[in-house]
C-alpha cells in the first residue's frame, strides 16, 4: 500500500525531466550564465560570486523548475580538447543553449565554426536552440543585429528546429530569465520528437 501511494505521489508531484546542453567556446560565459539562472530560479540557492567563476574542468550541472517542467543543465567544458565529448551528449539532450562572447571579435569566427559543427551533427537535428549573444554589458560588444546573421546563415542545417538569438549577460542577468523560459516552452512543444525522460526512472 505504501509503495502504491508513494508511487502515485511521485507520479503527481514529479515533473517531466528535460536535459539542456550549454555549449560554446571556453570563456564565453557558460558557467556564469548557468549560475546566474540558478540564482534567479532556484529558491534559497546560495549563489556563488558571479565575477569570480573560473574555468570549468569537466561538467558543471544545474536543475531548474519552471513552466511545469524540470530542466537539467549540463555545462560542458569548452576547451577544444573537450569538444570531442559534446557528441555523446547530443543524443540525450532536449535543447541547446549556445553561448557566444560578443565582446570577443577575434574569436567570433571560431565560435561560429564550432556552432556549425554542432548543428550539422545528426544527433542535434530538430533540437531547439537558444543562441545567447552574451556579455551584452560590455561597451564594445557586438549587438544582436551583428551576431544574428552569423548564426543564422546556415539555415540548411538549422532545419525546422526553433532558434532564437537573444541578447544576454550572465553578469547582469539580462535575458537570462527570458532565455530559460523560452527553452522550457520549446522542449514542451518538441516533446513528440524528443520525449522527456521517464519519471519512474529518474
Ligand atoms: N562582462 C561580462 N563578463 C562575463 C559575462 N559572463 C561571463 N563573464 C566573464 O567571462 C569569463 C569566463 O566566464 P565563464 O562563465 O567561466 O565562461 P565559460 O568558460 O564559458 O564557462 C569570466 O571572467 C567571467 O567573469 C558577462 O555576461 N559579462
Ligand atoms: Mg565554465
């Protein structure tokens, strides 16, 4: 009886679980973006000092409940030698947040290359994409109008998936809530193609 009720309780209270990859070059601001999101969505979350975040080695994770779903974030290390690992996560993910450092004109080409490689990968087909034109607080940054064409020029590979280029700053919080909420709505809309993970197993 206990297990029956317990199971029912779990069924009613547990949210659908989705996985969101946070990708982009090293130093793009991925970890800061995720930490910034956690401080805004997770009750009683004791945030870290955003301006003191250092290079992520391996995997940084986070959980956010919003719009009736649970989003599990994987913030992967962006260093080139780690990019080979991204592939393994593509199959499992429900959305991608691709973070671009708009303050770094020198590496914008490199970021675009890495983005194209990701969207060309068969395993990311149809997965909703948020391109975070990040570090918008920097005075010399490239605006969304400048960044957008770079990341939208590969429409062939983008295909029919949902894509949004959004002005963000992990540091000031600009666009963070809007971006996460958009992703939450997208994974629900895309549920037939990529169903959430089984509640019982999670
Ligand atoms: N000005 C500015 N700096 C940022 C922003 N987000 C991250 N940074 C800085 O960029 C550097 C790399 O950030 P981090 O989150 O570690 O990048 P990651 O390697 O992509 O995880 C750090 O010095 C951050 O303080 C932002 O929105 N604005
Ligand atoms: Mg990091």
